[in-house]
C-alpha cells in the first residue's frame, strides 16, 4: 500500500489497471471517470461529465488512446501532474503536434511512466544521439489471431503504420517514439509458437553506445492481457512525486 | 545547451564529468567545490571550504565516493535537490544506513541518475518483486590490469566484496543495490580480450517478469575512462526538475 495521503487524484479509466492502482494506494481524495462503467468502489467520487475538479493535483489516464485524445486539451488547462499510459494516441501525428503545442502554454506537467518496459531513463538521456531504435515484439501466434507453428514476421514498419494495424499494441513503440523521434523507430512484430509470454526486445544504436533491452513480462493473474509491471510503473511515478528518493 | 536559467547549483567535483555538465548547461549561478583543483572556468564561484550556500537549490555530486561520505550530512541539512553519481559510497553498509536515517528528517530530495546504465525505471517499478539481479561487467583484460587471451571470470560475489576489490568500478552495482536491496545483487566481472568496449549485462528475475539489459557505452572522446552517457543521464535528471515532460 502506497501512502500518498496528501494527493487528490482523478483517475480516467477504471478497468484492470485503474482498479489495481486504487487497491494499492491511499490517496486523500479520488475522483474517477469512466465512459463505460461506474462500479461501486468505496470512497470514490464518480464524475458524470468529464472535467478536472479544482482540488485535483494529479490526473492518471489508464483508459484508452481515445480518452487521451478526447480529454487532454481540458486536462492541459489545469495546473496538474498528468500521467499518461495510453501513449499510442501519440502515434497520430496531428494529435501529437496539437498536444505539444498546447503543452507549451499549459500549467500542467506531463509524465510518461515506463509502462510495460524499462530503459526509458537511458533512452531519454541519450535521445539527441539516437540513430535508430528497433522494437521487436514476439507473441504467441494465438495472441495475434493466427495459427502457425514456428516463427514468422507479421509486421515490419513505422509506429504510425503499426498503430493502424495493431491499435491496442503500440503503447511501447509510441512512448519510445516520443523520446527518440517517431521517424527513428522501427516496429517488428513476430509470431513465435515457442513462447509462453510476450517478449519485447528494444535495440538502440546511438553515437554514445549500443543498447539492448529484453523484456518478458508475466501476465497479471487477474487479467492475462495486461502485466502488473504497467501498474507498478504508474505507482513508481506517483511515488516519485512524493518521495525523497528518485531513481533513473 | 540545456537552458535551466532559474537554477542555482553547487557542483562537487569538477573533473571530466563536472566540466562537461558546465559546458552543456546554462545555470543562473554556479558554485563549485573540488578538493584537488580550482581550474579557471568563467562565471564559477569556487568555494574555499565545503558548505552549501543558502541560495543553492540543487547540489550535483560528480566527485568520488569519499566526497559523498564526507559531505552528505551537511547537504542533507539543506532544502535542495541532491544528485548523486558516486553511488559506490553506498556499498558501505554503515554509511548507507546513516545516510537514509538522516534523509528521514532531511528537507532534501535525493536523485540517483541512471549513470552509465539504463533500466532503473523498470527496476524501481518492480523492486518489491525482485528475487535476484546479476550484473555482469565485461572488460578488455588491459582495463583490468591483466594480460590474457580469451575470456575469464575475474570476480564473482556481492556488491560489498566487489567494492573492496574494485572501488572505482561499482557505481552501477551500488545503484542497483540501492533499488533492489544489496543482498539480492550478484556482481560478475569478466575479462574478455574480444571486446573493444566495456559491456554491462544486467539480468533481473522477478515475480512479474524477466529482464535483461545489455549496455555497451562508447568511451568519451575527451576521457576514455568515462562515457558521455553518465553526463547525459545527469542532464536528463536536471532537465526533469524543470521540464514539462518527464519520461520513465
């Protein structure tokens, strides 16, 4: 249980991730907005219409890329910390450019937690020196809706192209694109029947070094489609706002 | 050039890393302390005796583990952001425990930049679920002062043991130890004559996933013993204090 009793938060999207965050934290006050459900959760103030209540200091988006696109303009008008998980919204260049234009005059501070991966600390540090990032995601063929034995490349291309074909699967590539520049990122998706878990391999070529991050997350027991790592990365970012110690 | 014109900093240690930081930033005011040199650098206020001037908001240590041990108590009495690079100081359990005891009542906020590596974001997120971290560092035999062909294991043991034998080489292991717990970290040092650059391989076994980070930094052109990545990681942390966007 993360005690952040001075924080007043608005959670957008109370699905698996949002529920886990609420279970594992103790905020002073929690507002919640979800277009599709309003489950009974103790001590939650459900919003009927989307807005950022005046006493909120932190907004946590764990809903969908559509929610990021729909509500960011309103959120950026408020002096809040804004944590964004559904970064695939930013694979849309038009939205991306308007978001960062609005951010210039916004009183908000935006946080992109690491989500399902790691190494954003290093990527952000060397971002001006990056030549190329390759993000290879390997999944069991069943997760990709195909039926093969062995290994095959399902997709190879830009983040923008991947976003059209696999809209629910490119938060990682989008976050990396936001750091390194979308034009430097290549996405590879492979089906591999030998895997029991999804594997992400992020390879970085830069002026100052070569890096490879191999990430194999175990599925969350309560929802096999997500991993607890995403929840923990949000908690880490929330904690860093309040903690006396910050890593990375 | 990173413009952080509202910051008033104290830099401890003005060697290769400190000089690079000064070259690449524009602070409002810079105090500097270095036991061993006081090179002429424009617009720097050299301190004769160590203290934290009252108008300083950020202290950047890039000196040595000895400096961390000697000055941290004084720094922790001030309401500053305190960036620590020479984390090998924390391989000393007695110092470590007294530091974190003092931090409890300190008005300071402590930052551990990623230094020469990456993935601290993920490590910090899953830290309560980590079983074991192995940090394998591979260097050319010459860098380890030995003369062999091929590959051989030079050291295998705890961070504390490594700190005694390789006191200048365990910042990475110490930073990881601070996150995961020193008792969970195993250090392996290998000589490998096939390498042209140092390679660090960080393997993490946790309840929520398995991770491997492979890091090969190129030596800095001005000082082959350090890499520019460490400098960039400090700049990234400084920037995150002022930026509207924070990653990881």
